[in-house]
C-alpha cells in the first residue's frame, strides 16, 4: 500500500491507497512543537484505529507547506513504516507545465492539486482550495498552470472579525436561510459564508471571461463543504483531491 501525507498549515492529512483506491483518510493537527517521536506515535495510533498494518506499506510521498514540520514527519515515517518518503518539490516529476514567473516558488500543495485536477477532470480548469488560505489556481486549455489568486482563508476572516470587533462573537459556518440577516449571528454567517461563496462565483466569472472559455471547477479543503454548496456555479467537491494528486505523482516517479 501507498502512504500519502499532505502537510497543511492547520491539519496533516494521511491517506492509504491500495492501488487506485483510497482505503483510509485521517487527520491530525499541524503542531510545529511536536517531535518526530510524537508524530511517529500518532501515525502508529492512526493505523491501529483504522485496522491497518504498517508492514503492508511499501511506499510514501509527502507534500508540505510547513517546512518546520516536514523534516520531523519524514523522520516519523521512517521510524514507523521503515520507508523513505518522496517529497513533492524540485527534482520530482509531476508532468505539470508551470507557466508562472518563478515556477520554483510554486507551493507543493498547489502543484499536487493541479496534477490531480488535470488527470481526473482535464483542462481548462480552476482548482480552489479552501483551507487556512483560499487559493484559486487556473489551468489553461493546454493543461498548463498559468497562475491564480490567493485570499485570506474563511477561518482567518472569521477569527479576525471576532478578535478585532469586541461586540461581534464568532459564529458557525452554517449558511443562513436569507442573505439579509435579522440578528448578529445571521449577519455574520451571511457575510462569511455567502460572502465567500459570492467571491468565488465572481472570481470564476472573471477567470472564464479572461480565458474566453468555461472552465471545469474543482474545490477541496477543510472548509469547502461549508462554502461550496452556497455557490451558484457548478463546482466539483473533492475532499481527497490532494491525496489523489500525491498518488499520481508517486506513480509518475516510481513506474
């Protein structure tokens, strides 16, 4: 089996693939203070919870946007599973043509998501990730990554609102029944949930207009399930997009 790990700013996703089938998906927090032994214990515990044997794992690949955690997780995988992970970055074949000013600066998560979107859905396409940050990446009709947009994440916006405005509490990410809220909670949820959904719809319209074509839109990320249903565009929701991308990149380098 193949172990794939996506290290984000908030969570670390673990996936196990048996061939092309994702048979396990788990998350732990991205705690920068943990040692490799602590991560190893958590990885071992996750396998036990889902009933998988670490001895059945014969490969691993990692994508990370948190350099401080990458090294400790790599050491934890070697300790727990006994295999040396591949790491998404320079030198690894992805098959993705990156047409931005500095391709080497492209985040591993953006590359991984685009590889998955291109393989599973083709191009032109827009890949949206709703996590700590909201990223919108564009693949043109040739399948090349040509750029995109980055905005503060939904969670960051909510926390900033409640932290900086003394009279405004935090609220859930449940979409309100109406755009025009009748109380503080409804107003906040309208602004945060429907506001972000409207932003995505508007950005999709602008990107389609700029490219002169309709793009397939795929979304992933921890908050995507809260925001995407309120969008007016047809958007494919794939919680496992990054993990699928890691599997595809691994196969490109090991076959």
